[in-house]
């Protein structure tokens, strides 16, 4: 049971969406852990997710049992985290929600397609999955507390490596570590003023009752979500992690029926109308106009990146230092410009993982790069439809090989650590589960670990 608790908040989130896609009805309680309910549809959604991610679309043996065990274990972790008052901040929850939404946007190609497939708007997704994500973070905090002091020795690593027959050791395809430094061209003052003037004109037309605000939003707003919601959003005063701060602040300054002057945000300029205020919530409708980016703007960004590239090549500063100082990517201060493997959370990627629209053209840029090399600046369009310019940095490239301790010591070390941590978590669960009320439906009582847990409860 070393993979226990491998079910992350992201996985639960995807599983619930998968269940929603099939319009599955939560008509049966599969288990109760303390005051928390596990629905049959939760299990079914995760099974669908597991099958979807399987290379040959098949399920491993006892998949349903494994998923149920993972969810029960997570619920126990959450309950203990609440009992121990382990802190999970709203900012952390909000950040994870936005990461998940970006993941699904990339997965489905656009917000419109995501809503079509899942049946949920962005706002509905945020609200629907806030609790699962919070519980995922609570479970992680509890697990971290359990395994924090666990270490492995070189002899334990060697023993784990020797345990696996040589012809059964994992074969690794070529993997790469890739960074990108992104500069977003800035619009000229003339283009910014043109965007402001357009919005001022819209405001006058609405105030003179020559046009309807909603009709103008549908016709002219450059917000991708306007097709779904006509530019209408319900905002919460404390939901700062999900909205541009200037947009949020301007929305809460308005009285019902009032229309703002043009408001600048990271996305462009907004005209905001307050529809309704209720406590800490405000319902607004907005029109977004983005200042046009011209060829000369792109040329200036390219020239800036050329200079940055030269300074990196001349060792004036490192790539990581350049990213920190110059990158316009929102996540740059967290990831140092390195592309992330969504499956592992690390930075090692295979070529076929560069398959989303914003990174697909990087593959062609890598052909001429050796490890340590930098590409020339290249124009691209990001996941939000913004035009940008970037240089690509190939940090490392491994050759295809079978696992060995010389090249893969850190992998074997991590695997050894995970096994040892898993054993510690299993021991903890055996000790803690009897302290909570747990009811499991008959069909799951013969699952390997559940039967052990129930047996340990019976002894209390």
C-alpha cells in the first residue's frame, strides 16, 4: 500500500468532473468517515479518470478498492489535520484552484470547450471544487507532519536498487529540462488611449440609452468568457487570489447601476457595471478591450530579449537570474522559468509532453540546441491569447537508458524514500483509524487494506 494517498486534490477534482461529464447521480453513500461522506459517484469518477489516463485504456487489478482506500485515508488525514489545527490558508486554496483551472483549460483547449465538456463555468468550478482542494491541502499537511523526519541512507538506496532484477529496471526515454524567458510586448500609449476612448464611447452610449451594456459586451468584449456569461461575474471581496486586484477593487467601489471609468488590469482595459451588491459579494458585467500590439512593439520586445540572451551567454547573469529580473510570466517567480511536468511535479519532460498549444512550437526550437544552449527570440501566443516573445533554454538532455545508480541515483533515492514514507503512513493509519467512526458499504469491506482497518477497529 505504498501508493496510499497518491490521490491528490487535482486527481479528485478531475474525477469529479469526469463523473459530471457522464451526468452520474450521487445516489448512494459508499462510506462515511467521521462527519465526511464518500459517494459512489466519487469512486466512479476516479475509476473513469484512472482508465482515461491508462495507456491502453485498461484498469489495474482491484482499481476500485485502491481508490476507495485512498479516499478513506485522505479523509482520515483531513480529520486529524482539523483535530491538530494544521494551518491551510485561503491563499493556498485559491492558488491551487487557479492552477487546476489552467490545467483544464490547457487540457480542453479553451474555456468555452471546457464548459461544453464539463458543464461548469469558471465560477462554478471555483465554488464546486474549493472544498476538495482544501481537503487535499489538509491531507498533505498531515502527511508531511507524519513523514517529515524520515530519511534514507545510501545502503537503503542500494538495497532498493538491488531488489529489482536488472532486466526489470525501468527504461527511461530521453528527458529534457527546459526553461523559457518570456517578454510580453507593451502596447504604445496611442494604442492604450485608443482602447480607453472606445470604452469611454461605450459608457456614453449606455448612459444616453443609445445602447445596452450587455449587448455591447457581447459584440465588443475581448474576454474569452463573454460567449458563455455575457461578461457577468459574481465577485467576493475576499476572493483576491482569483481576480486581478485592480479589477476587483474597482468593482467594489461601484454602487448598483453605476458604470466605472476605464480600469486598467493585467489583461487590458475594462468598463465595469455594477448589477447587484449583497454583503461581501458583488455582481458585475464588464467589457474588456485589449490595446493592439503592433509589429514595432514585438520588435522592441525581440530586441530586449536579444540583449538579455547576450548577457546570459556572456555570463553577466545566469538564466535563472534573468528570469527573476525580466520575465513577464506570472509563475516565473515560483518556477524560475522552468517548464513543469504536471504528472510528477518535477522539471524533467519528454518531448511528447510538450503538446499543449503554448509549448508545442518549443519542440522545433530544441532541434538546434545543446544542453546549456539558448534559442534566438521567437514570437508565440500564450494560453490566454496574448502575443509574446521568448527565448528557450535547454538545461539538460538525457540519453535513453535503463535505470542505473550512476545516472539515476536521485530517482532511486526518491523511490526508496517514498516506500519508507508509505510504510510510515500505513502504520499511522492503522493506529489512527480506530479513533474515528468509519462505515463502509458491504461491497468494499473485503478490500485488502479496508479489511485490515476494520479488523483493527474491531479490536478496540
